[in-house]
């Protein structure tokens, strides 16, 4: 895994995109990705099909999404290595924004949708970026229509103490700001990313053994 430069990563650099637990300091999601673009306006990365990742599971190995919502966030958890199946994902994040925008394709590069992931603004370190996911998301269709996603999980996380009222209020405000950006159809939606394709020379990044190390963050 490349360490990366002190300022911006060059295209083709392999880094980690990670999320911390909502009620703790441990990382429970880690995804090796390849840098597409990195500058003062945008970080764009590609998660290739078949990438080995880390994801949260229940302590007995049950996938989180199979657990009823009422107990989904209260049962003991562990992490598990797995692979990203299906098509790859392009992730776009503007510095300081409390969300990232993901692009999904169906097989054959038929563009499927944008996905606005509400999260803590990315914190950069030498080997990648870290955040905290805030449950609530927005799905944006190719025709520019949109709808909220995971409002039930957002509400349950508050009931279970994973998010206090002030944080939830900030997340809702961030969601409304994201909706305004969608309605205005500015960057990154207007930038032609659905037509982007990865460099065929890129290899699939490997998940490092020390994927959960806690680095000193250099910027947010």
C-alpha cells in the first residue's frame, strides 16, 4: 500500500478508505481503492470488483443486514474480511463536504445511479482517508430524481444511542444541503463521471495486514 505524498496523491496511487464505528474508536470498514484524481477540489477513487475489504458483522458472523432493525445496532459485533462482488464503485469527495458521492454501474457499464453517503468530512493521513458513516443516504437516478435511503436505520441509530440529537440535526442539515446540490445539478453530478472508465493497467489493491492502524491525521 503506497504511503502517498504529503499533499495530493497521484492518479494510480493505492490508498485505504475507512470508516470508524459510530460509538467507538475502532475501524469497522476498510476498502482499498485506487486514486483517480486528487486536488484542492476533489478526491476521486475507484474500488475495483473483487477488492478484498473489511466489513462489520455480528459476533457470530451473521451479516448485519439480516438482523432485525430493532436489535441490529445493539448486538455484539466483529469484523470480517470479504470481497466486493459485482461492479466497481467510483467515490467522489470534495474537501470539507459532510458527504461523498458514489457512482454505481450495472454490468456492461450501464450507469445505474449516484449514491450520496452522508458522513463526517474525510480526514486524510499518509495511507488514505477516514470517516464515520451517518446512516442516512440519498439515491439519485440518471433522470436526476432522488429519494432518501435508510431513514429507518437513521432513526434506529438515534434510539440506540449511536448518534445524539445535535449530530442528527447536523446530518439532516447536511442532507438538505446535498439535496440542494442535486437540484442545482452542479459538480460532481454535472461533470460527466458516468462516462468515466478505469485505467486498464491498474491492478486491484491488496488489503494490508495493518489496515486498522491508527495514524496521525494530517488534514480534514
